């Protein structure tokens, strides 16, 4: 992990040139503060990101864990002369490393050895949340418990003896209400105290039944001599549990221990008649039950649960899908209609900018590079930014409210039939608006395979940028049939997405779909602060990541269209025209001439650019010119081609930044190009046979 | 890719000798039925996940919803949705 220097501008901005603080600090360097690294961990839905935001404010930077697709969030807070460096670990239920999230968290705790771990625990559901705590304790971490949602627990009639809990667990327990920012300063005090050693944190260890303890002791003795880096008791327990990564670790230094562990595990499993995981977990839960019974009191009757009421309607057999569709419709209206004025504003701004540049830059070539290349390229993508931000706002709202878990549950069965996961449904539907947020929304899918698969098929969903191409071609060539032709495009898009998912699943992942388990958190009203912060972090992440690639591609496309010097922009003598002409032979069978091929090349930037380019290349009167160079069959083939061939630059950039793999990105682009060509060819071939 | 070890347990064979009298899979539980989890038949990854979420032998469950979409259970005050396939692998002792 890269460590940032402690003396830095609190705005965390690299490009901050005018920041007075940074300037001041350059002249008078601050006393280097003691740096404390803190891992923040907790089950999903415990309010972890809210607490993290409260702890760090907007001073966060988002990246990915090295070599992983899991998002890594870090933030800084200065407290009592110390620099608290918070690292947000992915939300997990346990640390068994059976998913990527768990692996990431575990490797961080083992290898980075943070000074303090904050384990966020839901006060209204102590029993389940303490399981993670016991696993952390076995790893030898110094833990502070943040007893979150204490207000909800009180409302439910749950009383917790915090002092006694702290004594029984052996760690400081700080009650917090993250949504209102309560308890944050006490938490920071405790962090500094534990890190400096003034407050003790000796988390309680589980005492297993005698035969299990015996097995642990046997292994521990042998491990202690060979491995010193990690706590030997933890390694012994993980070996009994047949943990793949720990086995890998141990087999390098002492392969004989593994054989021994295998034998011991077998013996225990046979004796208890349960898998070893269950035996160990059961005994952990027994300790938890004991602790909970001593510290938690239930007083009064819990108030009527509104969550149950909503769920009976939302999960109803007949109502579930209609409700889902209407919520979706609302999101669409919000993202595309409510953001319209901003989109038009940005469009207008870029036009003014382009005009200004054209009129004021004397060198024609540079003026063209800036107006036709950079401004046009960036502009065509930046107009989507308001949509993207609004969409993230709506998505964050639904995510925080707890509805997404229900939607995934309802659709799991249907999606499973086509080789996808219940949680793929939301990204795919968002793709109807724009493929970029669709790819980004796949973050919610835990399984790496399911996620990559969803990313691969998401660009097949016809986004709103393809709509103008369809409507133009359908209007010119099919007259009264236009609506049916349009509908066929949408159906084809979804059908292909499902088909490709099924095929890729069969080839790469041997038909395995991870079983579906989802926690359905109680419904809650998301706070504006939390969702707007969410929106800001995700949206600006997109801008930073995709911006660079889009910029580069815009320049390349401009270069192709206007070089060699002196040619008409996108004309037959330009490189783009030459490429179009030289590729014409490939597209002859489809009935496309070089101008259409050139327009398709420009379509890489964004699909609606195909229409603009055709306008430039063919003269403005498309209604008259197009029927002369295309037959209706070829026109339909062109529509199908535009539907499928390659995601736009913004989507490609997003796929790359989300998957962290050029291989997967190229795979998506390549299969789409091939599929588009084959399908268009098939349409022309069959069409010519019939008509 | 992580290496797979030969002796890592595959999907565990359901023990035939196990006495299943009175145990029924979650998927056969009626709506609002209550019971105690007795046995989970699943692979390692899933078992770990279930255990972490509190679905473990000895835990009390209540079935809130049981429809074609899957089963929604209440365990320790947490609502959890399971796909039908997984729900048919969690065995419960029904409380009458």
C-alpha cells in the first residue's frame, strides 16, 4: 500500500495550486504528526460507510485494492496531534476468505497490521455482529467496538449494558449513532488511546470444547516454531477449517503440518457429525449467546415494524414486479428528464467555447484540433455528466433505503435462467439509459465472476444514445412499421445480452452460479448528506478515470478525420476516409459503402455521432440520400450493427477502470464487433433470400 | 487463480446415516412457520457465508415469505432472502 506523506494539504487535492495552507506549509513545515492506521470493518448494512464519512468527512480518496476489483476507500482526520489514517474495509460477515471482499479485509489485517481495528456492531443485532468480532480477536487485532444504531436499539426496547459488554469482550465499546454523528469524538479519543497504549484492548478469545482445543494445541506447538509472522492460534484454527490460503502459506514452510491438520479435522467431523465449519461456528455462537444474555435486556414491546408492512406488499407474488417497474420508471424520469436543463446548459457552454476557440485561434490546424477534436470529443461525453450524477443520486437513494436487496431477490430466479445473478438486474436496466452507470452499478455484485459477466453483457442493452440512430433509420426506411422495428431492436438487445451471458457462463465458468443470499436491511430514510456524498465520490471517480481516456481518443479520432493537412474534415482524402474506403470491401456484403463505414468509425466516440457524421459525409438531406445508397434490408442490418458493435469510448473507459483488466475490456469490444458483423451479415443474407 | 487442493471438501455428500426424522428443508416450511436450524448441506464458501450471517445449527428461524421468488427468513432479528435451491438445503426442526 502506498503511504502518503503526513505533511499534506487536507483537501487531498493533487492539483491544488492556490491552496494557502499548502503554500504556508511549504514554508513552515508542520511538525510531523504521529500516524495511526485504522481499519474500519463491519457487516454489510451496519452503517459503515456513514460512520466512515462521519470520521473522515469528504477527505477521502477512492482507489482499488492493489490488483483487485474491490474498491478501497481511505480518509484522514487529525485528532489530538495524531494523524488518523482510516482505511475502509469491505463489508463482510466473516473473515473466512471465501469471497474477494473477505480476502481483501483479511490480507489487510494480517499484512498491513493496522494499529487499531474499528469493528462496527449493530446494537439491535449484537448476536450476529459479534461473530465477526470473535474472528478478528483470533487474528490478534487491537479492536475497538463502535456500537452503532444505539438509537434504533432503544426504540426497539433493547437495553445494552455497555460497560459490562466492554469488560466481557476485553475491548473499549463506544456507542455511536453514525447518522447523527454522535459518539465520533469519543471514538477518536479511544483510537488514540489504544494506539498509544493508554487504553487496553485485549479482545476475548473463544474457548472451544476440549477436543477442539486439544487439536488446536497440537497444531499450535508445531506452527509456533515455523511461522512467526501471524498468530499461531489463528493459523491452527484456520488449518482445521481447511482454509485454502492458510494452507498455501503453511505448505511452503511445513507441509507435514497440513497432513496432521487433515487428520484432526476428519476426526472432529466424524465425532460431531457436522462439517468442521459448523462445529467451530456453533461454539463461537455459544460464547456470544452467553455474553449477550448477560448484557442485553429486552424491555417493553417493540413498536410495530414498518419494514414488515412494506415487505408484504413489495415482495407480494403479483405486485412485486409491477412495483419494481414503476420505481424504475421513476428513476428514469428523474435521471433523464430532471437533468435535461443541465445537459442543455453544458451543451450550450461547449458550443460557445467551440465558437470562441474557432474565432480566436489564428492557426487553423490548432483551432480545428481544439474545436473539432478536444471540445467536440469531451463535450459529447461531458453532456452525460448531469445524467450520471442524477442517476447515482437516485441509485444511492434506493441503495441506502434498502430496496435494492428486495429487487435482487425478486429477479434472482429469472436472471438465473440466463446465467446471471439476481443482482445483475439493476445494472442491466440502468443500461437502457446509459451503459456507463450500468457498468458502474455492478459494484453491488459480490461474486467476481458474476460481476465480470454482467459487465460483459451490459453494453448490449440499447442505451439512449442509440435511440436517435434507430429512430432516423426506422423513420426513413420503414415508415408505418417504424415502431415495430424499433421495438425489435430493444428486444434483440436484451435477448443477445441473455444469450451471451449464457454462452460466456458455459465457456468460462462451467455453469456455476453462486447461490443467492441477501440480507434485507430494515427500510430507512437515507440522509441527504450521505447520498450526496455517495453521488459525488462515484461521479467524480468516473470523471477522473474516464476523462483521460476520452481525451486521448478524441484527439486520435480528430487526427484521423483531419489529417493529412488541408483535407475536408472527415472527407474521402482524410485518414478516416481512407480507412473507411479500405475497409469498404469488408462491409460490401452488408451493403454499406465507405461513407457509412467512416460514420461507424466515428461512432466509437458515441453512438449518436454516427448520425452527425453521416450528415457531414452525405450532405444534410439524409431522407433523400440514404435510400439511394442503402436497401431496407441493409438499413435494418445497419441498425443491428449500431446496436451491437463496440461500446462507446466512455463505456470502454469505464469497463477498463472497473475490471482493471485490458484483456476483459478488449474481449468485450472484440466479441461485440464480431457479433455485430455476423448478425448483420446473417440479416442481409436471409433478407436477400426472402425478398 | 487460487489453487484448489485435492482434499478440499467438494460439495459435501449428504450423510445418509443422519437421522432426519422430523427435519424438513426450509423451502417446505409454510409461511409464518417457525423452527430451529439443525443441518446445513452446502459447500464451504456458502456454509461460511451462512454461518457469518447467523444461519447456524441451533438458531431459531421464522419463515416470513415463501414464494416462487425464494424464501425470506427472520433469524436473530435479521431478514435474509435465500434462493429456492439454497433454501432446500437448510434443514429445520419445525416447532409446533
